């Protein structure tokens, strides 16, 4: 018998919430079969069984447990016995079946029997060959949706959970919507005297973890912030050129994609910015992985672009869009939320001009990106129309000192002001 423990589904995960068991207590489970939905500080993800066995659930739905705590057990011996028993029962039924026109052939176990049953099974078997996410397949099975008739809106036509839900809603008799875990649970308003009625709102487990980690970051990390103004005229012109030259339907690099690429190249020049302070020493990483903050449903998820310094702008544009789509469809994989060595947080699309972001431990820094706005600028003594964008770099002073951080930020600014460098 082996224990199933609360998995670490992201670098920052400390505990997880059991949202829903996908297999019942006492049920036989195969290795890599979807086992349980777990909510972390970043997203709700499906965890697959690490081994085969008969399931014994230890943690009930709604339980919040630390990483490494037992949540279930798998009895491999009992599972093997159940499999053998089912095989014997199947063979007995096959041998004792009533005669058919095929005579003695009917009393012989048929090799084609299993495949015949598969062809007559529900559409789930046929669905396996269709480009769909694991979560979309499961939802399709639960709702009885034929994936062959669903149009995929994801990359390369991949079918997401949202596509399956839309197909179910469009059917003649749409199934009732599955209740989802709300982001927050308001309670009955209580009297607040001069403030009027006060409504108490309970945090979701993800919000509790984010709140705790951000408080720990502020309390434990001696941070400081540097700000710089980018002459964004050239980078905006470059993006317009990319858009004009792109093929129909192609991913056009956004300003944020160009910031990510500039950060990747600058991190290569400034190794300490691509590290962390841990237990009295520095950790410097050989790979440059940039996390991009994505706001979703009253929470914050940071998927990771691996090797951002080595990828082209086109690759970064494609991957960043795919990551954001999977985050918003709640289909992001645990591996896609891990291993970030630096983070970019952009609020420019909301019109925010400048802000300071909170470091995501144990990273050494985070870059806050404001909106690119039209402003008058002076060039060669003449006032002309231009654009500027404000950047704020918040650093852990235990690994990045003022001069190091200033050189790193200057490298990012230089590359954005000369966007041809992003293609080198």
C-alpha cells in the first residue's frame, strides 16, 4: 500500500485544497488516471494518480492540507486481485454464453470481443483521438458531449473546457451547470454602526495563500524600487510594422512580449537578477525563465515562458497567448506555473502609468510595466510627438544592490528604445 501525498504543483505552493475527488473511495484506479482536483495558490489543477491501486480517501473534499501530507492510499495488492477477479468473471460469462449460430466458436473466448465492446461504448473512446485537453475530455464525458462536433478555439484547434461547455449549452437539452467553487463566500451582513452594514467575505484558499505570501514578502524581503522612463516611440513603430507584415491570423508580438524579450536578454547580462537569496547564499540559474502575471477571477496566476532569452519574438507571442488562454480556461498545467526566475507584471492595458509590484519569493526582482502614452518629446531641440512608458523594478537588496539593479534596468530600457536588438 502506498500513500498519495499533497503534491507540490508550483514552486510557491505550501498547501492545497481538495476541491473534488474524481474517483470514488474503494474504486480501482490506473496509473496516470485523473484522480483529484486540487486548488493551489495559482490555479485549480487535476492531479493524476502516481500509481495503480484501490483508492482509500483520507482527506475529504474541502480539506486544506500542507504539501507532503497524506491525502489518500492506493492498495496495489487489492487492485491486482480485483483485476484478476474481473478477468475471471469475464471469461466465465464468455464461456457460459448461450449457443449462437456460430456453434462452438461462440464458446471460445473471442479476441475481437473487447474491441467490439469498445466500438459500442459511449463516444469517449472516439474522443481520445481528437485534439482536446484532458479537462475538456473529462467534462465532455460528464456532459455527454461528442468532441467530434466541437470547434476548438485553442492553439491548433485544441478543444478547451470552455468549448465543451459552450457546445453543451447550445444543445437541445443542455445539462444543468456543474456548481463551481466560488472565489469568495459572502456571509450575512452585520451591523457596523457608523459604517452601516458590514459584509464579511471569506477568502478562497488561493486568495488566503496569496495574501500570506505577499505579507511574508513584504516582511522578510528588504526591497527597494528603481524607476525609469522609456522612449517608447521606436518600439511602438516596430510593433506596427510587425502587425502590417504579419500573415492573417498570425500572432503579432505585443508590447508586453517585447518587454519579456528585453528582460530575457538583460537577465543574460546581469546574472544576479536571474537568481535568488536562499538560506544565506545566492542561487544563480543558468536558464532564464520569465513569468507573466495574469489576472483571473479575483486571483493572480503567473505562467512561465521558459528560455525567454533564446526564443524569437514570434515564439514568445505564440506561447504567451497560449499560456494566457489556458490560464483563463483553468487548464494550465503545473509545470507551466513552475521554474520562473523573474516576473513581469503589466497593468498598462488598464491605463496605469506607474506602480510598484511585490516580489514573488524567492525571485530577486519583479518588473512593473505601465501604459505607453503619447507625449511631447524634445529631439534635436525640437518638440515632436512621441510615446513614453514607465518601468518600475523592485529588487531584493540581499542579492541585487543599487548599482547592479540600475545597470539591469538600463539594459532593459536600452533594448526597448532600440527594438532591432530584440531580434539579435
